[in-house]
């Protein structure tokens, strides 16, 4: 019903992730399942997942174990 009230010029809302989907902590990309090219980082006891594009762009910081706040 929410889409019926939307004006034609408005973009469609972003889909909400389900519990089975991963969301990139950097760019918000949603993936189904666990893609083998994504990176998982544990920072302060919290898991953060990064898509392959964000992981590639920040690989040196990830390997240096810098918190994602620094990159």
C-alpha cells in the first residue's frame, strides 16, 4: 500500500534487508547469503561486513587492522 501513495517522480524506496541478507557497513549494499568476496571484520566485538568493492578500496587499512572509522 505504501507504493500506491508514492508520487511517480519519487524514487522507489530502498529494500529493507532480511535477517538472511548482509549489508555492507560502508556503502549499504545488500547481498543475499554470504558472498565469498565480502570481508568480515570484528571491531569492538561487533561484526562488520564489507562488499568486495569497499574491501578492495580499503584493503591496506583492513590488513593494518585499522577500525573502519579511520578509513
